[in-house]
C-alpha cells in the first residue's frame, strides 16, 4: 500500500472520529464536568509524549548520570511549574541540554 494513502486514511479517520464527537454533542453543549476534565488533557499528554524521548536512547532505557536529557527535563519541569510558560519551559530545557552536551 502506498504510504501516502495510509497517512491520508489515518488523517480522515481522525477527523471523522473527532468530528463525530462534536456533532453528537452539538456546538457549545459540552457538559461542565467534561469541560473541567478536558482542561487536564494537555498536561497529561505532553509528559506521556516527552518521557520516552528523555529516558530512551537507541531503544534502551538510559537512566544514568550521563543522560543529560534527564537533567534538562528536570530544569524544564521546574521552570514550567514556576512560570507556567510553555515557551520559557522549552527554552530552559533546550538551553540546559545544549549546555551540558557542549560541556561534557
């Protein structure tokens, strides 16, 4: 199968799945309890995506002192918690990672 057809099919499926959710509820009719719960989705999804990139190197866990990604993630976490700014969080994490990689 052509890879582009697969990508397009997955994209259409995703749009239909999300669209059906919105079509069933109608615009502006999401219950308040669901709205409150949906506020936490980005905060839960981002660490789930980022954690494997921090802990896995070449498909193996690299939980060691020489894995500078862990230090960068800790710095980014602290900056993100204190500032609540995604841009500052990313800048702090990347600056830490690049600095440690440059020094060592």
